[in-house]
C-alpha cells in the first residue's frame, strides 16, 4: 500500500486537538476559530517533512 503525503507548502492544513477532524480551510486572518465538527482548538499540521 502506498501512502501519499498531503503536504503542500502553499496550503495550511489544520487538525482539531479534540476530535482530530482535519480541514484545509482557514479563517481570513489565518488559523480557524474552531473545529467545524466540535468547536475544539485547531492546530496547523502543515509542516515540512524530511
């Protein structure tokens, strides 16, 4: 099975720290206000990988 890394340096990718829902959408000024599913805090997981 081949896995594809979704990393794209031009697109922020966020994950909820509570329910682990992922989204590529962000607020106008950066980080989303909260998770669209549960309202939890969103963390930017789009980081370069070696």
